[in-house]
C-alpha cells in the first residue's frame, strides 16, 4: 500500500480502536532497520573475567562510547576498557538514520561535525584499511520563506570560516540537482555537497578495531551493576571502581556513554543525568526509480527529513507530540517499538509534498526506537559536579552518529587533560545548576520543547516557554508589573527589556497544545512578545531597547542583576587559594574590588568575574562573619555552576583548607548606572559617595534607605555607577526607594538587552562569547587582568609565559559598519578579500548610531597577528551573503579614555565630574 494511504488507514484504525496510548515493543533487529548488517549476535555469553584495573572505563558501546575509546588511545591511554551490556551499537546507535549535516548556527558545532566527517571520510579508512560506511551524497536544506533562507545564509556565511562548501540555490537550481523534488512552494535552498550518511555498524567496527590496536579492550555482554565511590578527608567524592556482572574493575575515571540508559548508571554514582527517553521513528520506502545518488533533504518548515537509502528513501522528522518512554527497560538492546501512526502520520504530508513520487510508493519497513533528549537539545558531557572522575557522554538528541567523532575527541581530552580543546561549555553538564538537573519537571518540559522545536528557525533572541518561573528573585513581581519581558538563564528569570504594553506574565507550559489532556493556553502574551523577536532584522521593540540605552548614557538606568552567582571564599588557606585561582592581584586590603579572569592550565579563559576583599561582618548573607581573609565573588549567573565547580575543583585537587559559601538565593543585586547614579544613591545614604571617599573598583557596606547593603563601585556598561548587593528581605524596599528618587533624575528600568548593547559599545567582554576557554588573555586584550609582573604563581601562568614570546595567532578586535543593518554575531570577517574570522558577538550601538561587533582575526598565511597587520588590511563583514564595508577599531570607539566610569563627563567639549 502506498505510504500516504497506509498512514490514513493506520490513523483511522487507531482512532476507531482507541489505540492512541497503547504501544508495544515488538520488532526484532531484522524487522525494520535498513542496513545490510548489524552487530547483533545470538551469542550472549559474557567474558570469563574483566580486567582488574583500567585507566579509564567507558560504559556503552554506541557511537559516542566507541569514539571516546578510540580517541583515548590516540592520547596515549593504552589501558582503557569499554563495557557493553549487549553488543556494540545496541540500544540506539544500531537503528540510527546516520545523517551528517555540518552547517549549523553554532561555530563549535560546525567544527565538531566537520571533524566527524573528516574522520570517517579520510582518517579511519586510511588507518585501518576498513570500509567506514561513509556515503558522500550531499545535503539540501529547504527554505519555504525568507526568514528560513536568511538563517541558511547565516550558516553558509559562518561555514566559510571552516572551509565548508555550500551554496544558496534558487528553486530552479535545486530542481536540477534533485529532479524528483517539488519546488513550487520553495523560497530557496542551501546545498552542502560534502554532507552524507554513516553506516553505524561500519563506523563503530572501524573505531573499535583501531582502538584495540592502541591497547584498548572491548568487553561485550557485560552489565555494569555499580560504581564504587570513596570520600576523602575533605568530603570529596571520587570514583574508584566499576562493578560488573563479571567482576570489579578498579579505575579513577568512568565515562557514562550509555545513552537512554545513562540515568541508571548515574544513579549508581549519585549523579543526576537530566535526559528524557522518547520514541523516535522513520519509515523506509520501497524502491523509487531515479532516486539513486540524490542528496539527503531537510525540510525544516515541514519538520521532516528524507535520507537516501540505496534506491529508496528513509523518511522521518520531529513531531509536536512525541511519545515519552517513561519506564526505560534495562534489558532493551536490539529491539524496536511498534510505530504509532497516530503520532508519525503528521510527517507524511510534508514528505509527499516535497517528493511527490512517495505518494505512489509503498512502505518497505518502519523503524521506531528509543532516543535520549535533553533540555536544550545539546549533549551532556564533562565531569559531573557531584562526583570527581565521573564523566558524561550522553543525551545526544538523535545526533550521536554525526557528532560522535568530534565529541568523542573532546571527551577524551577532557578525561586525559582535564579540559577539552574546543569551547565545550554549550555541552558541559555544568552549564546547568544542580537544582535543575535534579528537577524532573524541568527536564521533561524543556526536553519536549527542544524536541518539538528542533527544526524551528534559531532566532538570536528566542526564549523557552517550558519550565519557566522556577527561579525568581525578590524583584520579580514588581518588575513584572513594570512591564518587564523576562529572559531565562540558569533557571533564573532575568529582565530582558521593559515594554510599554504592560505586564507580560509567563503561563505554565502547555506543550504547545500537542496533547489532548493538556489544553493549549488561550492567552500567552509572553509568546506574543517572543514573536516580535522572530526576525533577523531589527525587532519591533528596537527603539524600546534604544530608549533604555540612551537613558543610561544620559541620565540613569536601574538593572536587576540578581541572577548573578554570589559566593564567599573563606578559611585558613583563602588567600593562598585566591592567589592561585584568580589571574589578577587579589592580595589587597579589605574594601578593594578587582576585575579578574580565571584560567585553566593552558591559559584559556574559564571565566571573568569580580572579587571583593572584605572584612568580617555582622553575620548576615550580605556581611558574613569569618576568621582571617575573606573574598566575595560575583559571577555572571549564566555560568554560575561552571564557576562554582571550577573553583571547588581547584580547592579539592590542591587540598586547600577553605570554604565556599553560596549566597546566590539569599541576596538580590541592583546596578544603578549613568551620569545621575551618584545623585540617586547619595540621596538615600549618609555615606559619602564622592570619588575620593568611594573610588572606582572599591566596595563598602552602607545603609541605603535604611537597609544595609554591600555597594560595589563597578560598571558593566561603561558609566559611573554602583552595584547594590542586598539581603533578599530588603530588596523590594530598596528598589522602591531607588526608583522613587530616580524618577527625579529621569532614571528608568532597564534589562539585559540594553546591557548587551551598552557593554559591547564600551568594549567590555562577555564570557562564552567574546572570551572562552579556547581564548587567552593575550588574544582577548585582557592581559591587564594577569599579575605577570609579580612573582605570584597562578593557574595558567606557566602557559602564558610560554605563549607570550610566540606572538598572537589571533586577536579580538572591534568592527563597525555604516550601513543600517543589524549584526547578530557569526558574520564572516573579510580582510583584503580573504575570510580571516567571524564575529563572536554583535549588537546595535545606540550611542554610536551603528552596528558593532567583535571577532577574532587570524593571519591567513599563519603568521603573527600584530597591530601593523590589523591596521594594514581593508575589512568587510558578510551578513547573510551580503558584504558590507567595515571599519576596524583597535580600541573601543566609545569613551576610549574611560572617563565616564571615573565620573568624568564631557559637556560641550568641557570635561566635568558628574555630581560631586
């Protein structure tokens, strides 16, 4: 029966029989998977024994596990063991579609995917002499509207930086490449001829064969039954062994690559693994004449893909109502679920529309198996914050094959070197706070939304609807009433911008109305505001954000930054720890505040943050008691868990006698910035806020509107201003007093959309954008944060001293364009007709009246990047396929002398000090 007819019949029968909620695990390995061979074996006999010890134990023999094992051997680990409860590829890998698409709206992801393609296309075959199962038939992305094609052009532009060949095609050009395609409703397409497909059995066989040559062992039919853990004198828990059905393996490193079953392994070690198992399906058609050698297709707007499968097509996609596998069967290996046509049939229309011959083609087989999905559709990788030596390599969201090579390489580096080489923060389990990873509601709701929106356009300012309002600060309700449109970071609701249209509440998640038992929200004003941001042009509220920025530059703005991580470092070894952890000099008297970086041993930037030296206080969250030296650490909330773990790991590894206290939930944080900020604060306190009494980069405990707060004279927007760190019970009274006084001076509420614009205009860095672990302070222009002129050792110092005489291979610089078009980040940077980098971050600079971006420029000939080299070039920025002339700035074009943060403002050309 043809596919479209069978889908209708199956759906009708399901409705008549009430079978919508009944699923069966019925199919065997040979029933549906369209591969000539699998690695399933009837021989279930386990090993007579397992190795008594190993340097690393990898659990799970799927794509990621095999790739990790292979790359461990490439790093010289000759005593690694992979454990698989059945046979290699069991569980998920064996039935994967195996698609490889390299173009993504993410630079690191492109690099990972490109590496996997190169590994399977070139490296492995030459190394082993085996067929890796790679088919290079190319890939086509279909655009049905202008916004989708804009997204494709952004990806094409970024791909130039990685030498990924791609072309934007007209419908007619697409038809020439794929004659069976319907192009009547197409706006355009993106063609990447270097993409293709992977055979899972061939890939994993080749990887493990090569790994065995490097000394690794693969043990099949061997279940993991426990993880042995030991707690040291300082309370640090570390992995010491793996218990299996055939013995115990002593080890200090375990890598959990068990896919859908990873939460079971995590439970054995007391580690939360926040992923959800779902049914994921595709169907394989009968033979289609003329389909041979055609590229694979992704029709994002129809949420379907069509993969070449010999002389047929595999058709699948991402439906809005996926089936959750709530009770994961521990013994499930080479089995499949019965396909639920009531769920899958939503894909049929899209497939038939794109390749009409499918309507007359029968179904050869169906494939419905388990896949693991995560809250942001990114993998879970890295060392778990709960357990030293326990690493995650799971939750790949049906992309384990195409991402396995690059992620396996980085995971092996993580285990062996302590850090990956690429910036893997977007995949690091520590991107989530532990309060989220143990929250089942958050995991389920966010994973569903990420699945349902997998093929949606990735707009720069989109926000989730799922699992919102889980972490709110004391200002939340009063800011909501003031028109705040919130963003979500680390579970926190933080201000995005303030709309004049009134309150924009966020309702409970309705799963987009995809399930009958959960009716859709009839009113969702927040979703309406998000849709205003669904553009690659200036959004509807561009001028609203601009007014917040102008108010900050001309009068004053009040920012709620309460989502920041707020920590205290105290104890006998606190000074010793701080000297080693922070790159800048923090051996200063109480009352000093320092902007600093934290580095890793290779000199990469793990964080930028502020550290305040404080005296023992009265015992409150804002003013704690302690003996000896004390440090108050304030870090960006979006990376708070990462910062916490980085610091505590160092304390544990160096056995430093210190304590870290987390006061993030106990304090709020208001930042009052702008020329009139001193007038506002001074009216509410008896403390002298003048330059001499309260200089820049200092802190004091003061009384504001009758409430004790810690005031830090700092700015992240390049203005005169103070941060007020406030006990939670005092937050609202202090806020109301600030706004009442601020109204006399034209102060306004302002959000992070304005902060983003103001900070990039001033040249201030954002961690995980302008600066990342794959950047050094030399490259990022942050060498002033490193105490290299002192004799004090600090983490990363040795690496920096080795790098310094070598000169720079890349340099972070500023670009502006005069054309009135938005820059969003990821645009290609051209120098003298050659791509030399891309913009890491970009925004509109309202004071400058033009778009601005920062990116790293490299020398295409491999030479050093010097000031003379940078000045000598002629630059342009490519935005979605259009090239615009650009001006390079080696210093920030806004207030390059830093007068404004000192309180010095220019009035008609005459310098004056504001509000003295």
